[in-house]
C-alpha cells in the first residue's frame, strides 16, 4: 500500500502544469569571497548588486561596525577578479535599527552606500541619522564618508533619474486632525510635509528644492491609495520635469509600476526580477504560516524559482534554508547564457547556468 500511495503522488505531480520541467541542481560554480561570513542571527545582512556590465558589487558586514565592499568581475570564468574596500560605521546595538541600500548611477561611475539608522532609545522621540559612503567605481576608491541627520539624506526614498541625477523625497513632519486625539487612535486625517530635491554627485549637494503636503483621510475607503496633494510650492515644477515624473507625488522614481509578469509561479511566490534578456523571471517562494500579524513565522519550504516567460515553464529551482534570512540573488547574462546568482552567508557566490 505505501508504494502504491507514493506512485499515485508522483503521478499527480506530473499532472500539475509547470512542474515537469523544474530542476533542482548543484551550482555550476561556487566562489568564496575573501571575507568573514555574515552573522545570520540578526541584521544587517549582506547585499548583492548587479552592474550594467554584469559585474557584481557585494556589501558584507564583518561585525563591530566593520564592512567590506567588493567588486567581482569575470564571475562566470574559472578565475574571477575580486577588488575590495574596507570601512567602519556605527556598530549595532540594542535600540538601534539599521536599513542599508546600495545605489549605482546609470553611468556606473559611482556607488552610493547608505546606512540609515533609527535610534529609539531616546524617550518620546526617535533619532534618525545616516552614514553615506560614496565609491568611485572607475578607480574603486572611497571618495567620501558622510554622517548626517539631514532628512533628504537620512530619511528619504531616493532613485536615480535617467539623466543620472539622484532624486530624494522625504517625509519630514506630520500633523494629525484632531491635533490631540483621545483615544490616540481616533484620528480623522494625517497631513505629511514632504521635501524633495535633486542631489548632485559626488558632493550630494541639493538643487531644485520642492515641498508639498500629502493628506491621508482615514474615513475615505481609498485614502491610502489616493492621498490628497496640497500646498505644492513653485519649485516642484522644475524638479518634476527634471525627474521625468507626472506629479510631485510620484517622486522620486515615478508612479507605482505594475509587476511585469503576473504571479506565474503560484500564490506563495513573489516576483523578484526579470533577466536582462527578458526571457526569464525570478521568484522567491515560501510555504509556511504567519501568526500575530507576522510576529511569528513558520516555514515548511523555501526556494528560488526561475520561470521562462511568457510560457510559464519552471526552469530551475534552488532550495533555501527554512528561515527568514535574505539570500541576495540576481539573474545575469554572461558568455551567451543566462545565470542565476545566489549569495549565501555573505561570502559564498553560487552560479547556476540556466539550461
């Protein structure tokens, strides 16, 4: 009887569309970066960025506020080339949250490493600041290291416009209506003051300053999707035109974009990116349960899945540990092939050539 049940399960899997072509395979190659592995028990975690020439940038925490920033080229060959920089930042401690991002300008001449910190240890007010490390990718040298509490640098969402200028957009203050609601959750509306500007590299000096208000009404059924835009100052017109977006509300990088491909991989998979050739899509998949508003998460299975598009064929599946730790990954093109790149432990780069 057990053998018959197993056979029936295997037969049922063959009937599920898209499951017959998926493969779980060993990496085509594995390269170990020259650095200490990251501490997986808590953030911050390593980050992996793909350059336009398909080279890689890797930011790796080394503990105690120490970091290494690496550039890896020829990763598809038997002899990858590894360049490395080191710097120090504010070390992690209790009450200090950290959020990192790495941005590269369209010309691939500068990498902007931003480490945003939110210090909630101060009573009644949260202290926000950032450290920004600017790397010249032509010489692969650090040309500045800035510690700042300027909201445009420390609190903003930002993105590079097509013309190469860095556009920053930050909520700097808010007012509730009524001003002092009792109970505290009885709020009719919140109005945010938003400041925006274009930042010039390498100095990060602002130009074309813009300020406006966004009001969210909690009694409107679509308030979170459609806030009310008011008090737009005269400087916003120049910045909106320069950034190539419809309105100030769409700063820094335009209106919300629809996902290029619907969730082809299934309800438990989230779209990550498409390949440079546009022939493949990468999804992160997880099966499990969430409890108490995602305070507790359980995972039964976790993987990266590559699908061919638009025919929705599963091409490759790579299993991941059953935890919530991010595993940076990208689809890249090299040597006439598409590759899945996966970074494990911050230092082990696995390459999978997509068949």
